[in-house]
C-alpha cells in the first residue's frame, strides 16, 4: 500500500468512527424525546432546542460520514461537543462527569482536525 492510500483510508475510517456516535445519538433522542427533553431542562437548557440538537447530530453526522461539506459540519459538531461538555459534564466532583468532559474535549479536537484538514480524497466533495 502506498502512503496516499493509507492516508485516505485512515481519514475515511476516522470520519466513519466519529460520525457513528452522533448519528446514533440523534436517532436515539427521537425515540427518547420526552426523557431527553426533561434532562436538558433539568440542566437549564430549554427543551424546545431538542429538535435542533437532533438535527445537528443527524445532519452533521451524516455529512461527516459521507464527506459532504465536512469542514462546515465538523466545525458545527466541534462547537456542539464543546458546549455539551461545559453544560452537561462540568461537575468535576464526579469522576464519571470528568471522564465524559475529557471525552468530549478529545472529540472536539478530532472535529477541529477535520475542519482544518478536510475529509480526505474519499469523500463526496473533497475540500482539501
């Protein structure tokens, strides 16, 4: 295998792996709409934002998966993931919340890399 094939395959794998999380999260929020809405409201986030959250997760997740407008989608998901960390996982007195906060920071970093470097050559529209 040559370097270009390895780079393109690795970038595709990264897009698949990171997008699955958001596609599944958005889909699952549809089935658990009331529970998710209640949790958001208990954390001080207006429940009427849930359809926006679902849309961002599904639409941007699919865009990253297929490599369409990846830089825009990655930038939006980076911001979304960072805000989620700050709003929902900033109780550092709980070890699990600290771990979730750090996970979200790592995911934010991955999306920022996609934003900077683009989706690679194996994408619907390569933005490199």
